[in-house]
């Protein structure tokens, strides 16, 4: 596995496994993934599966020291509840630290929570801190409020939503871009797009692998989700080919600024009513 170096020197695997909506009946798939090369697991309090992650790690036999675990604080636990929510995540994950802790959305009180994340980082309970779904205006406020630049901003990114201006802003400030939903929530239009399938045939790869490789060549980490061993295996097989400059330009031309999910600018935190507070 290759790694990106975060702005505090911590190494993060370039490819991880997103576990959104993965349930108890997928435990064997998680164990398989860990035993076959995955080292970064990306979860969140809102996914309600941190305990599942802990069981899968224990069953896999992979030492905790070899793993990179990301989790996130949900919007209902921003502000004074953040420390308690973090401790609850540690307990569920059966670990005494996490490698990366993120503010899940730029909801109310995110600046107060950032101060708490900085404290937890300085206490050695988190190896790196960051955010998810933040736009430049949110990142600016965090950097003005705090003393630590976010190590990561995890945002929706795929060939139809390439996030060019935000990507450049993050690069300027040393914030690692991590792509969630790199296939656009399984968008069939994307996975069957002739530009991508043509490249896939040329390299004896799948369109999904071309999309992941395109992200890596832009300096973007990826956390694709799958519970199928064949696809899990394919999502790691990205380091034996590379795309040409011309191919990168052809994929760049596909950008439609097309979101497959809610825009963080349209008061996404109203969706928090779907979840009860964690603390």
C-alpha cells in the first residue's frame, strides 16, 4: 500500500475502505478486506457501526498498530458534547486512540468542536484531525479560529463532480483531499461512460479502477465502499498502471459539477433529525 503524508507527518494509506451503511451481516467482508491488504477503515458515529469495525479488526488478527482508523463526530454532538462523543467512539472501536478524527459536516458549533479536537490531538488521543464536507469559507474560519490546519477534508469527488477550485484551495493550505463516494453513489452513467470504459479496456481494468486511479494521480486519497471480495480486491489493484496526461485531460472534460448528494451549503445539518444525539 502506498501512502500520502499528511501535513503533520502522519502517513495515511492512499486507498481505504468506506463503511457507510455496512451492517452486521457484512462482518465477514470486513474481515476479508483486512486480511487481504486494507489498512484504512473509514467510519463515523452516524454510521452506527463502530462496534462492528472493532469486531472485524479483532477477528482479522491484524495488529492495531498496522491500521489507520478514521471516525467522525456527528452534527448533533458538535459543541460541548464533542469530547463525550469522541470517548464513546473510542469505547465502541475498542481502541485508546484514532488515527484521524473528523467533524462530519459544517453544522452549528463546528468551531467550538474544532477547539476540542485540537485539545484531544495535543493529548495524544488522535494522530491527525480534520473535517468533512467543508467548503473554503468553513476552512477559512477553522484556520482563523484554531492553531492547527486541518490535515484532511473529506469531500464528495468523482469525474462528474471534480471539485477543482476546492481541491486547489486545499492544496494551497496543505489539506489532504479525500474522496468519498468516488463512483457517485454507484452512478451507472459514470461506470458505463464510454470515455472511462475505453480506458479501462486499454489497461485491462474496470471503469471503477480507472476512476480510483484518476483520483490518486490528482493527489487524492480514496475510500471506496464494497462488501464483495472481487470488487474489494480490484479497488486495491491500482498501482500497476497509470493514466497519461491526455487521458487525465479527457476525464477532466467530464466534469459537470453534478452532485449525487446534498450540498453542504444548503443547511445539511437539518438532516440531523434523522439521528438521535450520541451523548
